[in-house]
């Protein structure tokens, strides 16, 4: 029954975004961060510099917040101070994001315009669960946006991490920077 409810939710949500093509996909997992002011400011900067063709995906286990409306997105970002999101269900989220991507990419997966992904992650969780491999790269691979030589033309990824002083997390972030697939920033 829960799976059916998720299906209905996605059907109605995805129908509303079916006719649009997105240049920015903003993914937010703030289940383990305590730097909400910085996080909120970084996302608002992206939204305020967006012409309207974006999707905001706020992770929350099997109940993500998904919107393409700038005003609603800004309202949702203002609500993060009061929400207590659950840890992401990456497999479910990959499926949901794949559904969105399938509606917005051509059958041969060539991008005429640029597509920019913004991932807001917690450094500790990203390191622990290797989110670059098991979430971001899987999402890119299933949508044929990642090839052996790197990302396809006109596809860009920026990963924002909450700043960390932990040595192992800093090492993880340094290793990601060496891959040259992603732009890595801190919030």
C-alpha cells in the first residue's frame, strides 16, 4: 500500500514537470547537518540565480519534497529549520530521480543545453556511505550521463559539503577533488 501511495505521488508530481526541461537539479540531504544557515544561504543563492527551469529535491526517506516552483522552493528552504528529515533511501531516490530524468532527457541522452546537478551533502555521511559512488555515480550511469572518459558534454556536478575538520572526511573530499568529475564546495 505504501508503495502504491508513493507511485501516485510521483505520478502527479512528475506529470506536472513532464512538459518542462530542466537546466538545474538541486538535491538536498540535510538529515545530518547542523549548518542550516550556511546551507540555506547556498541554496537560496542558486535559486535566486536560476531562471525558473530547475527542480528541487529535498531528501526525506520515502517522502521527498519535490518542486519546480521558485516561490515554493524558497518556502521549503525556509522550513528546513523546523523539519527533521529521515536518512535518505538512496535506492528509492535514484528511482525517483531516474523517473524525472527519463521525462527530461532525449532517448539518446544527448544534452542540447547544459544540465547542472547540485548535491548538498553531509561530509560524514557522504564519506561513510560513499555517496559519490553509490548514489551520484549510479544516478549518472543509469541516465547515461557518465561515460568512461567522464561526464557527457554539457553535464556538470557540484557537490556542496558542510565544512569538516575530521581527517578521514577531509581525505574523502580530497580524493573526490582528484577525480575531476565534480566541483567541490563547502557551505
